[in-house]
């Protein structure tokens, strides 16, 4: 009978121990954080350096949760547990800025334009990308994602040979059907109405001129004209030439198109358009 109190005391101690363990487990679960860690690494195109990055985090309902300015290498932060869509771009885009950030589907990079006109500015150094379904769990183990923003700028180089045209002070090239904006998620055409771009030509050797355009792309009717200003201030503009069909036949890596622009008096300007691969580019006028 002396063993009974001992057994009773042992069972009572065991129950107390189990109760304590359950209480600790419940307390640990209740103290577990409701958020998690998100780590985003940014890898820019080869040979390109940027001043910094910009990130936009969208929640499961599609609404913007947070906009972040970050270092070029990326960013780490705590966010509520859940599934996110993430968009990224560089902070030092030239002549372009973000619009419609409230929705990741509509969020786009848009070219600047001259005040009160449909003339777009030349864009440069525009890198962007996005990814969906990034899951962040509660706790301290980070959800890691690497984003590689792509270059969205295409460059056209115009080689101009004005035959037997005297007293040239300067030449400007104009092209219509220019895409004004691209979606951040994949760099695709955002579908807004097209604009036009002009570029000032620079004089080269042997009476030749060259001009460059840096744009997001082109769509629809791409009319090209050249305006010649003479030393006496008078101007002549060539008859518009539609370049769209020939541009559409070029491969993804680019190529060259030759055409002849006619002036109203019958004189001609030979024009060679070289489309280069997607890159930032630099050139005359306001091209970046």
C-alpha cells in the first residue's frame, strides 16, 4: 500500500508535465509571426549598370500592397504571409516613367511627350520584368526570387544620302506609328494609341547624314519623312513613305531596309534604315 502514493504522485507529475508542454506549444504557435520574409535579387542585362531598382508588390486580390525604391542588387523585407505578383524596373529610365501602378496588369512604362503634341521623346535605359505566384510563408525562412529585367528599347539608325540637294542647313527625320508604352510584367506593347518621333540628322563625310531613334517599338502605319531646311530658312518635306511592311519582315535580331524619299520637286533622298537588336542605344538629338 505504500506504493500507491508514489504511483499517484508520479502520474500527477506526468500530467503536469504534459500540460506544461501543451501550454508551451500553444504559446509558441500563438507567438509565431503573421508575416514572412521576402528576398528579391535583381540581375540586370549584361554590361548594364543602373542607379537603383524599383519594385511593386501586389497581393492576391491584385491590389498594390507596397511600392519600394531599392538598391540595384535587390531588396529584402517582411510582408504579410500570402501570394504576390512582383514587378521590377530600374530607377534611372530616360524620358520614360511608370503609369497605372494600381493594377499589375495595366502597370506600364510610358514615354514622355512634347507638351501639347503627339511627338514622343526618345527613350533609353528602360529595363523591366515581373513574376506571379510568389508565396511568402509565416516565419523567418525567406521566400527568395531572382528577377532579370529585360531591355525594352529598340534603336533605328537612319543613313541619309541627299542627292544633288544644295544649301542644306539641317535635316530632320520623322516616323509615325511609334509605340508609346510597354507593360512592366513582360515588356510587351501596352496597346495605347501610337505617336511619332523626330530625330535631327548629323552631317558626316561625303555629304552623308545620320540620325537615330530610340523607341519602344512600332505598330500600324509607319510613315517616314525627311525635312530639309536650307541655308535661306526655307524647308522641303519628302512625300511620306510607309515602312511598316518592310519593318515587319525583319527578323528579331534586326536588319536593314533601303528606300528612296522623293521631294515635291522631283529630287530624291536615299535612306537606309538599320534596326538594331534591343538595346539602350545612343545617338543624335534627344536620343538617350
